[in-house]
C-alpha cells in the first residue's frame, strides 16, 4: 500500500497532509469500485477506506488499525470520518 500512496499527490492542510479514514459498507464499496459486481461483503462487515482530501481513494483494508497505520507510514495525518 505504501508505494500506491506515495505515487498520488496528496493535498496539504496547514503544512501537513491529511487522509480521511471512512468505514464503508457493501453498497458504497461497490459504488467506489472497490469490490467487483457479484461479490458481496458478509452482513456487518465494513471496509476502511483511506481517502485523500479531494475524496479520491488512496487504499482500503478490512481493519481500522491497518488504514491508520498506512496513513501514518506514508506521512499522512489520519482523520476519522463517520
């Protein structure tokens, strides 16, 4: 995930780079193109999507801690979005 994040320019805010972590269910994951048509997440399962300030998807995982760690590892300041 690190290489993907570093390849995309991330907007800065007050001198730092912000990334939003948003829990995402099955319907939104399909809308974002994260999972292919015909595949569904089990009930209650969420993906944690890391977004740049412009809303573009930087990456996703099945654990909040992994999304948070990926942001920090790539020198981004993680912010949770509900």
